[in-house]
C-alpha cells in the first residue's frame, strides 16, 4: 500500500509543481504586450549598450555557419546603436573558412585561431574573442559599460527583437548579463520536438522562477554580457569547464552582477535527433554541473547570495548526484518489494499482494507521463506554433527522454570520478541555405 500512496503523491505533486512553474512563466507572458510597448517607447539612458558584438564560436560548421552569420548580421538594436559580428574560427579543417570568406559584409569580423592554440575548448575560443573585442573597444575609446557581448552558437538563430530586449534589460546598470529563451528549429523530428518541449517550456518556466529569485543561469546560446562585467572577471571570463556558460553565470553572481532572463526574446538551435549523440551531450552538461560544484563553498560564504538564492543554486549544482541517488533508491525499493513477495509473502515490504504491486506500477506510470502531457498542453496554449497531436506525441516520448538523462548522469559521474574531461563536438545536420 505504501508504494501506491507514494505513487499517488507523485501523481499529484508533479503536475502541481508543473503548474506552479508555468504560472511563473505565464505571469511574464500575460504582460507581453505591455512589456513590448515599454521596450518600444523607452527612451535610452546612459547604462544601455551603444554597441553590440555577437560572437559566433565556430569549429567545422560548414553545414550551418552561413545561415547563422546571415541571421546575426540581420540583427539590429535600438536607434543609434551598431552591431558587429565576430566569428571565431577555432581551427576548422572543413570548408568553414571558405564559407566565411564568401560573406562580404562590413560588420563581419573573422578571428582565425590555428593550432596549437586552437581547439582548446569553447571557453578558450570565447576568451580570444573577448580579448579581441576588449582591445578594439579600448582603441575606439568606448565605454565598456555600454558594450554588450553576445554568444550565438554556430547553429543559432536569434529573434529579431533580441538586441532591443537586451538593451531594455541593461537600462539597469546593475545588470551584467542576460539569457534569452532557447527553442529548437528542426522540431519536425520527434526527438528534437521533445527537446523543444524541454527548452521552450520546462527550462523557460524554471528560468522565469530563477529570474524572480535572482539566480538566472547563463546558457551557451543566446547569452549577452556587459563588457565591463566580463572585464571584471579578468583576462579569461570563460573557463575550460565543460559548461563554461554555467560557470560564467556563477562567477557573475559572486561578483555582484545581476543576470536577467529574457522570455520575450529567443534563440533557436538544432536539436539532436540521434539518441547516442544526445546522451553524449547531456553527459557533458551533467559533468559540467559536477565540475561547478566546487563553487558551493564560495556561494555559501558570499554575502551577496541570499538563502533563497543559495538553496536554488545548491539544488541545481547537486542535481546530477541527487538524480543518481534517487534512481538507485527507486530501483532498490521496487526490487525489494517484488523479491519480498516471492520469498516472504507472509512478511511483505511496502505492498501486500501482487495486485497491489500492479496497482502501484500503474499509478507510478501515470505520475511519470503526467508532467509531459501537461507541458504539451501548456506549450500549445502559450506558444501556439506546434500542433497538439505532435506535442502529445512528444509528451509520450518525454519519460524515455528523462531516462536517457539518467543514463547521461551516470556516465557523467563515471567520467568525473575518472577525471576524463575531454569531449567531442556535436555534429551538425545539413541545413537548407537561407
């Protein structure tokens, strides 16, 4: 009976938690019209950026880089601002240099890095771009507080309002960085559609909640930082951590810079459509979380981090360990219940009969599928750019997607314990030229 009770609790708790997260994001969406009006009518102030630099880190991106650069060059900020695109070619040995050479635009800058300096990780490529931008800002005698540095991955496409949203958020001089919503643009494939459900809804709701708490995390795609906030972190704002964006966000919080979430701006990227590559990607992300756990003592000692902020950050950084421990606990519990029914039916553990065990399994299955189905309906209501049947299909796949996440977590723990920190770059899919 105990397993049934726990299953019913999960069946109720997960949807309630899902709705609670959605309310936080829906609160921002409800004010979308008024927000956009404020963005359009807001008069510039002395804290807003006058120059936007968009970094595109690039390693063997011949399949996607032309579309990405074209999209970035088409972005424009508020009146009176200028936009520059800096592509960091980190030692590509495919046709990427030829593709870049064929793009003729005054706002495009290409920084070529060759071996042995190239291919030291995305963080090092971004640091090289940062120093390039910092030096040119100094040469032009610009105020680094009014220069915004963004990162759009090689497969990224930013929404047209991106720079206006960044500019509006940075009206507050205390804001050092922003992170936009992430979407998937090849969601015609079911595995990619599941990732869009994850990024477009679950991550969006979580980030909206973090925005309220003041603990927004930076992602590798769609982040913008004030150049002065990057300069305050030294010559290498980004690290060699496997999730250099997460670490950058933590360092900014510790340094007193505010990080805001931009739910009204978005950047799309390719979703992975191969399970093996997806596990490899999520393994890297989970291992990066484990690496960043070393910041916990600093976060706990910081007077700039409130108790509520600390609790959310601790939960996020320890998530891989918690997920692994939770999975072990569940497996042991279910196995023990079944084995006890076989070996000692007169002294059962948690359930009294096989019928109760079956009922518990049914309830737990419902609890497993319920959140994905609810997110699918909310996705349709809020975003309205996908059909409900496709979203419901993605929701049915979502639990298996979470299981892949557990597999990734275990691989990440194994790699972390073995101190294996290298990773292979995610291969892109061929795209239709823009």
